[in-house]
C-alpha cells in the first residue's frame, strides 16, 4: 500500500522546493545617482556648513517605496536601498555643491572643530519618491544663514522628473532631482561668498573712577590789626 505513494511524496516535495526557491529570489539594491560632480580644486574656497539635513520620516527605511495612483505608498517587491537613504542624500548634495562652488571647504554639520563657515545651509527634504506610473518628485526647503546669524535666503523647491517606469529608472530620476536641487542651491550660495569681515567691537577702556574730592578745611580769617592806643586784634 505504501509503495505507490512514494512517487507522489517526491513530487510534492519537489513542488514545495520550487515554491521555496521562487519566494526567495534575490532583491536588487539601489543607490542614488550622484552624477559626475566636478572635483573642487580650491583649498581656500567658500566655507559652507551643510546641515543639519532633515529627511522626512517616511524615507527613514531601507524599503524602496512606490507611489500609487491613489497617492498611497507601497514597498517595492523587487528592490530596496543599499544603505541609508539619508546618508546618500547628504553625500550627493555635498559633492554636487562642492563641485559647483569649486571649494574643498564644504562640510556636513556639525563640522570639524574650529571650522567657521561663511554660510550655513539648513535643508529639509519633505518628499522624494516615485512610482511605476508616477513621476519622481522632490519637495524641499532651504534657509541660508550668514556668518552674522542672519537669514539671507529662504526658498521652497518643487522638482519633478519623468522616467520609464522601471525601478532602476525611478532611482536614477530621484538622483537627478537631487542634482538639480544642489545646482539651484549653489546658485543661491555664490553671492554670499564675498561677505565683508565682521568688525570686532572696540574694547571699552576701563573707566577711571574719580577720586572723591577732599572736603575743604574752613579757612581761618586773617587777623587785622587795629591801631589804637592798645593793639587789639579782631577776628
């Protein structure tokens, strides 16, 4: 009775094995396309402190999200980010801005000790996503603060890039959007490169306290002699 069932058991085991293999297909890993930024040569170029860079909470994950037609987001089944998306954004914008400004003095916040920036960039990324039938969209805002602590520029940016629908083309489109953002940011930074130096406040000389005037002693009236028979002195 058991002999005819052996082939059926082997067939079922084979089918289960194939099903297991099909559910564990390798997932592609993606990184943002940083383009071909120019290598900065000026060691004494414009000093820029980039950051803090704030990335939206929904992007703080390894899952590569797909925007649906109804506006919802779903995790991609065939790809995910190779590492931290926030770190990729920071490095991409840093290299692009440094290349556009031709300056080796573009650093990420908080910056090395003793670094005094000409401008600090406060950057917020509120949206960066796409879908198979949805374009790649980037929403961001920056504020530029000069060395005196004054806000010199505040801008809200909305960028859009089309793609062919594949996951690879979506990632490439998102990288292109960040390149455009860095280019616009660099244009806004260049006029702040020639800021006048901050004049040091003159040091106040220590005030010399005047010595209190000594109370004057009452003067004694001079004796005036009166010529009489007797010499009398009147005071």
